[in-house]
C-alpha cells in the first residue's frame, strides 16, 4: 500500500486511471467512454474503438500438469 500512497501523494496517477482507485470503478470509465464516443458519432466524426478484456486472461487458472 505504500507504493500506491506514494503514487497518489506525488500526483503520478492521472485522473483517467480507473479500476483500482477508490470511487473510480471500471464501469464509470465505460460510461464516460460511451458518452464521448456517442458525442463524436453524433457530430459526424469517424470513430474507431478497440476494447480489450484483460480480466478474463488474469482470472484463468493455469493449465493442469500433463504427464
């Protein structure tokens, strides 16, 4: 926790960091992104979006040992 405190106290973490900070859930970031993308779309801008789901890769258990 000391490292996290250092990062916060020295303003190293940007306000756009979500998912592991208090009151900054991943779902909040998704809503903000959705609002921004729909704004650009409504304005006639071209929007390209790539989404990665790292959660599933992290939560998978390692493969069982094979003989």
